[in-house]
């Protein structure tokens, strides 16, 4: 089996406005799909955890952060999707600090135009992720 260089795609999620959360998930889904289409292997917490959070609503946020950091620990790069609010996102800041502490290279990426990803917004979204 060939060694896979896994990219961790970080972006903000939490916001009081459900529409903001939906747009953030859709943007993450779109970028993860684009990167995958280019031959990269991508882990996107919003993309990979969204349905699990929906199905296991009793698990605390700490559970998901622990899981995400375990995945980040094996990644070759942290890619920050610079959606509005990324600098204030506690989760993104924890991921950045973890990457720095563990020598994982960090890159930033501007988000795509909303028109490119709005069509993939899920009609329902868990209350918390």
C-alpha cells in the first residue's frame, strides 16, 4: 500500500445563525471534493463528522475535538479555509496550535465564491457540531 499524504481541512463552524453554519459546511464539502478531485486525500471535520454528530447528539464537543486532533496528528498538512470567522474560531485556533506544536505545516486558502457551493447545502443540519 502506498503512503498517503493526508491533508486536514480546517474552517470555522459554530455560529448562532443556522444559515452561516450551513454555508460553512457546504464550503468545506465543496473544497474537500475539489481537492479530492485533484488527487489529494483530505479529511474535513465538517464533511466527515456532520452526519455522525446528527446521529449521536449526546456526545460532547470534546469528543469531536479529541477525534479531530487524532486525525490531525497523522496529517502532513493543516489547510485553513479562511471563511469569515476563522481567526475567532476556537476550534481552528486549537488546530493551529496543535499543528505548530507537532511540526505540521500550515497553509491558508481563500474560500470559493458562494455561488460555487450553495447548491450543496443540506436541508437539515445538527444543532451543534
